[in-house]
C-alpha cells in the first residue's frame, strides 16, 4: 500500500522535496558551468586584447624610434 495514513500530503512531501533538490542542483551546475565559461572567455579575450595592445605598442615604438 503506497498511501500512508496521513493522506496524500505525507506521500508527496518527500517526492516534492527531492524534486526541488534536484532542480536546485541542476540550476547550480548550470550556473557554475556558465560562470566557468564566462571566466574562460574573459581570460581569452583579455589575453587577446593584451597581445593586440602589445603588438600595437611595439609598432608604435618602432615607428617613433
């Protein structure tokens, strides 16, 4: 017999809690993944920008000197 004496609420309570925990975990995983990818893209763009600036400064110095 699946239905406990307390009624449907007692039976659905733990299931809802587990579902909520799973959803929260999934959201956290998504958020973490997005943060990591953002961090990676930020680092790569910063690296690319710094390289571009470095080459531009070298060109500028070469032109001036």
